[in-house]
């Protein structure tokens, strides 16, 4: 059960969706929301306050978009949620919601540091440079992942069908446990796709997933895909009408070279209308 939810909020439509998604999770799971807003400061303000590592981060990530601007759907003029409105909604639902003001040149680096103490970080997609590509802040947070991080869809989604592209591994099993607990909380259906090009390996993963899921009271289905996870995730999500994809092993520490990345995660982010949780 997720008790500690941090939401990155900057007043844009994308962060409004993140707030709405977090409220839905907290309402069903009895969680507490920490609404993190980042105040950006100038180079002079930060002299002596940050180390060289943060200055490199700040060069990579720009400040959030101005509130009330054009969102990633290209629909401008929507009135963003005010902090008072968010707190009023949480109060009506008996959800504890606390404001946190973070200061730095880079919104992403401050949220990254804050997420060390979070059970789940919830963020919007940011300003997409092309369809399916998330903004720079979200890209950085996923690249430096330290906590399970939900990247919301462009619009709020009701989590009813959860997909886990699964390989038999420690990371896959940990993500499966996370997804099982989440589906119990949300009363959602869980589909596990055991992926490998060799049928014997894929069947072994399927059997392991079925055994593991016996510990959870969820409606579940485990099937086999004779393909690698990144090859199967897009079509499986569309065919299964998934509303959420949980991607295991998304942290860069699992890769040898710095330019390598979890292709399954980035393929999942291309699926329209689906939220994605990157599980480290």
C-alpha cells in the first residue's frame, strides 16, 4: 500500500493531471500527498549553495513551463488548479496534503532528491517535443530514477487494467510485487506478459509469475510473448486496453554504458492514453 506520494507540481495542465492521479491513489490507499513545487533561482542566488554536480544537472534541465500556458495536447487557456482548490478537494476526501517548497536552478534535480523519501513520485509528461516524447524534466527523472515514478497520461485515467512486461529476474519479481499490491488497493485487473524469445524460458517465467501472484487477492492473467519486453509492450497494452504499465528494472545502474536505457520504458511511454510507472 502506497502511503507516501510526492507530486511534482508547477501549475501546468500536466501537473494538474499528476495531482488528480495522486488524489485517486491516495483516496483508495489511504496515502498522504506531498505537493512539491520548485522555486527556480538565478546563478547568483546559488553561488556557494550547490556543488558542481548540481550545476551540470541544471544545465540539462530547464525551468517548468509557466502556469496557464499551452499544454502538451496543444490546448491552451485551461485554468490550472490552484493550491487552495487542491487542498479543498483533499480535505473533502479526508486526504492529508502538505505543501513543500523546493528551491534550486533545476526542478528535476530537486524532485529527484526529494523522491529518495517517497514511496511513489507522480509527475506529468511535460512539454512534448513530438508525440510520445516526454519533456526534459520527466526525461531526467526517469534517467536518474531512485523511487517508483509514475508518468501520467495526457489526461487523467482510471486505473482498471495494469500491465507488467515480465522477465524472470529479481527486478521483475520486485515490480510484480509492487503491481500486485497496487492492484489490490485499486481493485484493478493485473495482466502479466512473460517475455522471452525462447519458449522454454518464457514458460518458466509464466509459471514463476503465477506462483508469485497467489499471494495477492487480484484478478490476474499471465500470458506468454515470444519476444523481448520492449518488442511486445506497445501492442500488448493496446490490445489489453491497459490504463497503467509497470516497467521493471528501469534504473540506469542495470546498464553498462551511460547512453544505454530501458527500451521497454520508452516504448511504454509511446502508448497513447496510458500512465506508466518506472520501477527501479
